[in-house]
């Protein structure tokens, strides 16, 4: 049914826009600090941060600095932090064994943050790319990214992260069958309450460029990820993936990147009524920051407007590098 609007002058849609009070009263969607997950980059060493040139304002942090960041995030009431490890070329191997080591930098950071700020939810990334010599999310055999052997490795990674104390696991690899395998392993190892936020509709996107610089994958990556990440032309396939991941035991699903894929967020929310998250990825952050630094856009305003767009599209939360800045704005507005 087409909604009907009474004709002018009975209806003046400008009426509810006429004062700040009326605008606040009639506002349908709002961003809250409760919606934010903050992705951070961690590296070996102590008391150091390295700037990432393509992500102005974002740094790679050593463990002690990551703990300090988690404390800061907690003080701002950000509910969750997501950890991504930086690995140099010489720490990468073909067998990716560091990925499931209890002592890799990611697992060390989980333990240290859990110790210092136990209330902070910690999310992880499950994929082989930070540890793989060729930068791929899965093992490469004869030039092919192999599925089932990769899933076995992802399960080992998941268990190591759960043992370290992670609250939310984020499989970002796009292999088939990984959610079922990870869920079964979590159950049989007693990790009943470890949640899975699946990177469900993850597109083969050029917007990940700055992230690959941040984790040291740009130099490593040979070829592209088109045989496992989704084709940007597809929408129906995203719904099949949501259905599949939910049936395999995902608690929450993610659409990634965010702003260019808001249609997918909306469709997933409408069809499945489950928690939907968007990842406002590195390239989205980079383009807003670059324009703001040039004085071409008002940085604070476009940050808040872009984050609100996810709420309007039906998302329950957003992974964003803007999390601390947005949390500060929200606190100052309250
Ligand atoms: C890799 C992974 C990527 C991102 C998160 N996990 C990059 C990729 O698939 O190459 C991208 C995040 C961003 O761009 O901010 N498993």
C-alpha cells in the first residue's frame, strides 16, 4: 500500500523541523556509544605507536599501548574493541603456525586487556592473512585458495582466541563451512558463551587498501581475493550467506564494507531480524579523513552523519575507526 500524505496546507512537513526541540522529539534514529566496536592494530614491542599514513589518526600499538587504549575506550563507555595484529614479512610462513599460537601478539593482547579491563568485550579476527607468506586468508596450494584445510586452521585459531579470553570471534575469511566448524569446536571445548560475529557478506573491495598497509599485508598479497570474497555486483548471494551463517551458529552477522553496501544491511535486517553489524572499513575512514584534512568536508559532521546512516539502514552496531572520536562527540552532546 502506498502511504498517503494529506495535501497541503493540512500537512506541513516542515512543522516538525521548525525548532531544535521538535526535531529532537521527532528524530527516528540515533547513534549511541553502545553501537560502537573499535578496531585497533597491535604489534610487538613496548611503549611505541606507529602512524599509518593512509589512516590519519590511527596507529599500530604495542601491547602496553593497546591496554591503555582499552582503558580509554572503557572510560568513554565503548562496549567492545576488535584486535588486529601486524606481522612483519619475516614472521609470516606458509603453514601460518603463528595464527594459533597462544602467544601471538593478538592472543597476548586479549589476555592483557581482559586482565586490565575485564568489562570490555574483546572481538577478534579469524583469517590467515596476517600470518600467511602470500597475504591470503586461506592456504594456497597450486595457486588455489583451498577451503577445507583452511577451515581446520581457522578452528585452531578460534580455540586459541577463546582460551585467551575473547568474547566475540570474527571469522573474516569467507571460507565455506567455517562457522559450523568453529561453533562445534567451541561447544566441545566448553566455550558455550563465546559469540560469533560472522563477516557474512564480505565483498572483494578496493576499500580495504589502507587496512592492508596497517597489518603489513599490502606487500605480502599476491593476486586478489576474488575467489572467496563476494562480487560487488551481488545482493541475493548476501542473503544466502546470512541464512547459511545463521544456520551454522553465527550469533550476529556483518556486512562489509559499510557505506557502499547499506542496501545489503537493510535487506539482511528486514529478511532475518537478527543483529546486523556494518564495518565502516579503512578506505571509508581514509576518504572522510582525507577530505576533512583538506578542509573540503567538516570532519566531525561527516563522521556522525556517516555513522547515523548505518542505524537508519537497520544496523545494530558499527565497527569503526572513528569509535573514540564519535564516543567523545556523543558524550559532549549529552
Ligand atoms: C582480513 C581482513 C580485512 C579487513 C578486516 N579483516 C582485509 C582483507 O580482507 O583484505 C579489512 C578492514 C578494513 O579495511 O578496515 N581478513
